[in-house]
C-alpha cells in the first residue's frame, strides 16, 4: 500500500507511469523508453475530469427540480470538476497497477465516492473512473484531460480521427446543441464517435499512440504551442444540463480509456 501523499510509480517493461494522488490523482509523467510523453510545468500530465467534464454553463445545473450552483473557476463557467483539486486516498497498488478514491464533498452537492484505477503494460495504459452515490441519484460525468507533448524532439505530432459529427461551439464556448460536419483544426471542440472514441497521435519516425474508449464523446484541443489534448469523456461539455447521465444507488457511472503505443 502506498503512503498517503506520496507519488506512486508504476512500471512495465520500459514504460514508467507516475501518479500524484495529492494533486488531483493526476498522472504526473508517462515515459516510454525514457521519453516523456506529457507536458511538465504548470499545466502538466493528465488529470481526471470528475464529477463533470469541460464547462458547466454559468456554474448551474439541475437535478430534477433542484437547482445547484458550482464555483465559477473559469468565469462565467465552472470547468473540469472538483477531482483535480482534491487529494485522493490509495486503495491498492502493485508494480503495474494502482487504484485511488475520494469522497465527493462541497462544493459538489451530493455524497458519493469516485474511484480511479491505472493499469500499465509494456505497450498500453488503461484508466478507469467509477462514480457511485451514497444516497440520492445525481447527474455526473467522467473523463480525462491529458497534455500530450506536441513535439518529442522530431516532427510535431499529427492527430488522426474520424468523427460522425462535431458539436457546434457557440460564442460562450459551449455546444449550441447543433451537430455539424467536422471542421479542420485548430480545435477546442467536442466530437461524437458513436462506435467509440478512437484517436491516433503520431510523432513521425518516433511513436504512435492510440486513445480509445467505449464512450462516444471526445474533446480535442490543440490551440497551444507546447501540447495537444485528446479528452475522452462520458458526455459533452455542459452535459450535466444537456445530456445528463444519472448515478443511482444501483447504477454507478463508469468510463474507461486505453492508450496503446508502438514505436515507429
């Protein structure tokens, strides 16, 4: 068992993963053959988005007739959940696997538990999130926000995917509710893939990494110079309002993603 507050290191072959439970249970580092794939510094690694993903409009959402207000941490909206600002507790760990949890608390208005697991192999990483309630049913979302390095020392990364649609983005940076044909980048946009998320990142002559999930939503963000983001999630931005998925006493919300890689 890992000590509370201590970074956790997982290894499999020449793959090395570091998890920081105190700072939102985020991945601090993913190294393949000694090459770091995730940005370091202020906005670094990969953090879980839970119990909502992306922006919630004006920090407001309803559960039936009850209106709730969330802190506006990206005014005028609430963004990316509370899990990334929370210290998580260790549940189990061995050489290549680990699990952590935290109990939902204010400013989230419902009681429950979130669990995140990490499973590392020589050529893949599988991440899983589970959200369960201790009582009342509530809408929720889960997903991940990785900062993949744009450049690993050679050519810039190339992003490859085929989406059925793109969520039209309004001036408030939220989906309008209208689905459009996918547009060329750069993107800070949500795409729909009903057959499951499947996005390939290719660093020519170096590495190809494939991000997959059974869920159908992915946000792709490549407007920054240093990093690109491929964010599988259980619903679109503002989904607490527009596409709510209820966590109930008999049905938790579960989402998983697998990153697999090959050297080129």
